[in-house]
C-alpha cells in the first residue's frame, strides 16, 4: 500500500523537477489560504448560537446570523406560524427524490404515481385551503420550498419535452423538423429573463377575458421550455453518436420507428450524453434565482432580502457562504449520483469487465 502511494505521488506530482517545484508552490499556497480560512471560519468565528454583540467583537466569521435568520432564508415570505407546512413539504420532496433515485423505483408505473401524489401533497401543504389549513397565496411562497418546486417542475416538464424536440429535429418529416428547429433556436436565442417577463406580463394578454393561469405555473413552464431547448441539443448529440449499425440491426429485426427509438437508440443516446444532461440539470437548480425579477423570492433572493436588517447587514458574506454550501451540496450529490449511474449501466452492459 505504501509503495503504491509513493508511486502515485512520483508519477503525478513529482515526476520532474519543474512539476515538483510547481507542486510545492501549490501546496504552500493551499496551506496559506487554508490556514486563513480556518482562522476566519472556525477559530476566531462566533457560533450559530452567538449574539450580534459577540459578532461585533470577534475577528472571524459570524455564523450567528444563520442561527438568527435561517427561517426567513429557508422559507422567505411564507407566514411565520405556518412555516412548519413548508418544512414538511421540503421533507416530502426529499423523500420523493430519494425514492426516485433508488433502482427499485426505476419504472414509470412507480415514478409517475409517486411524483403525482407527492406534488399534490406539497401543493396542499403550501397552498392550504383543505383540512383546516389557512390559505397561503403562491405570491408568499419563497425560500427553499420555492427553489425545489421550480427545479422539480423544470426537470419533470423539461426532460420529456427535450426528448421530443431532439427526436423532432432529427425527424425525416420536414414540417416536424422545421417546427422543432424554430422552437429550439427561438427560445435559445433569447435570455431567460425575457422568457420570464413574457410568461408573467405578456402571456395573460392572450388569454380570454376572465381566464387566469397561476403566475408560478407560468414561470415554471417558461423555465422548463427554456431548459428543454438546451437539453434537446445535448440529447441530439447523443442520438448522433449512436452507431449506424444499431439502426441497421433494428431494421433487420423488422422493428418499427418507435420500438427502435425507445428500446435501442434513445437509451444508448442518454447514456452517452449523461454527463452533459447532468450538467444542465444542475444549472436548472441555479436558474431559479432569476425569478427575483418577477417578485418571487427563492432561497438566494430570500437571503439577500434578510440582509436589510441593519443589525446583521454586515455579515452578508457568511449568509452567501451558507447558500453556496446548499448549492454545492446539491450539485456535488447529483454529479456523484450520475457517476454511480454511469458505472451501474457500464457494469450491466459489460458484467465480465472485458475491455
């Protein structure tokens, strides 16, 4: 074991004099930065249960701002006495996602009912009006529940649409192919902010008199379509990478278009482009911060809003570090899960480990 570690260090970090010098310089820089961050964030910092007076006297970070403001950060404008409902909705979301990521639930007969039931439960908890729960307008939703809802709606709606658009752009039918190209290029050619503005302010002008669509639903659909256009090009790249022999083998077996696409081509294409698909899904989580322009407060915007308190305003860095940690935890977890899925697929395709 020791010899293998020494061999790895020599091969990757100390293979030459120049690389050895560069490695030592980087280690010294990391030690300097790391010691500074350690002193600021841990040694000289005030803990979560500290007070504003202790923070003003301390030389390090003030994590007490998180302990004081975590509820408005996590739940935004949601009524204070009803925030247990928002917390329960977040718990339902995490349980649903955990079950969805488990191989035992990888079947449409389980996934669709699971998500439908979960979204209904989350909607009832957040909106109220049933079972004696006070009504809370969607305009008052915010924080982490709103971020998770925007993200879930974006992926659940956007992924199927992206597959349809990718297949449509490769369709032999000129009308369908042209329609897909116009849709993809049209939405990719404008900023997401513009799409949100149209969904909130312009779309209602085309509705019949007396008809109204919930603003949050319009926002989710707008972000989902924007996400779908980018994801469609990624999936199209995966479709192009599938060897031509796969299509020919399906033709020999006399398989139709839909059987060939859904059973042979599309699974291989999604496997090929899985890293890029994961990248766009992670980006979809962060795109929820754009909803500030239409008056919705996701977890990042809610964090900015609570910093208006003059007592805690100076500790905005600690707040943003906390939010960055949430995003980092989500992105890293999803990327590692994608790596696990890739390994599982490769293992099933090549159980003997033959290269």
